[in-house]
């Protein structure tokens, strides 16, 4: 009989941190609700993975701070219309494909996230760690999904007439002492 050896976490083994998910202590309750909502949207839409457009839609639905940042845009009703139409037309061309803009290294999708969504979740947690004032919030995730111009969320924003870089700049202006730290970098 072999002695039981506890498994090391990915971080202890020197690997990447796990993708945040429901119940992750690194996520605020609001961000946990966003992830749950995005998962439900992906399932309802028949998508195999949560992508950045699912996350954006859930942010607008469940996170007041993220909604307030985007609510400054006069095109918000148009954006919401595109997001709602995703399952009946606009996003049908995405079904069966993996969201990967090529702007960041290819990552392995984990826990049902597209590579870009997984990278955005990692980036949101890293932003919160640098901020050192609590778990990742919706605004951290919004900044992370806006950082990659090739993401589906940015494509939807652009189609609705919203400048993702301008929204990102507004987020950074709200955070004292912040600087743009580039697109999410995945270590997966």
C-alpha cells in the first residue's frame, strides 16, 4: 500500500493559477453572479464555452458599477439589443467556434471558458491583487475584456458604436494611481 500524498495545487507546482469560477474567494459576490449568469447564457445559447460577449452581457445585467461605466454611452440600448440578439442571429456565426483573437498566447480553455475569457478572468484577479483592497470586481473584469481588441465583447461594442478604448480609459480614470497594464496575459 502506498502512502497518500496530498496533491499540490497548480501554484505550488509552479504552474498557472486556476481559472476563477463560482465560489472562488478571489471573486466578489457580484462577480460570482456575473460568472454564473455568463454560464447560463452560454448554455442557453448552445455554446460550449463562456466567451467575453457572455461575460459582457452578464456584467451589464448583474454589476451596477460596470453598467454605470457603460451607461455613459448613448449607444447602450443598441449594445443591449445586439447582446440579446446573440442567440437568435447576431452570434450564430460564433457557435461551434472558439474565441481566440490571436493577440495573446493560445491558452487551454478551462472550466468552460474560451481562451480569451479565461485570460480575462485571470487578468481581473491580477488587477484585484495589485489593487490589494479585496476580491476582483466586475469593473476589473470589464477592463480585462476590453483590453483585447479582437475579443467578441469588443466586436459587439464596436458594432454598437461604442469605443472600447474610451470605455477602458474611463475605467482607469476612476481608479486612482492606475495605469494601463496591457492586454490580459494568460499563463495557460
